C-alpha cells in the first residue's frame, strides 16, 4: 500500500498496520510492534489485527514535537 512515497499526511490510509507505520516512522517493524503495545500509544485491535488510526497518531507526533520545541 505504501510502496509509493507518501508526500503528505492526507495520503496516509485511515489505519496503519505495523509495516506501514514502520515506513512512516522510519523504524524497524519489530520496534513498531513494541511501540504499538506500549500503554498510552494510540493502537487498537480490530479482530486479530493491531492498527493505529492516523488521527491519534498525528496528534501524538504533534504533541511530541511541541514538547521538544519547549525544551
């Protein structure tokens, strides 16, 4: 799905699986799985799939960048 280069936020799918999220965040899939299982990270289970909705992911990343700017 993300074989092409994503140029902006609007091109992301509504839900990202570990493979897609690893490409977006620039992390390995195993690191993304660990992140997705952390308490407080915006991942949800749909059946047996673990996915991350793009809206909460965006808010999470925006909040982290604001914290870094404040430091």
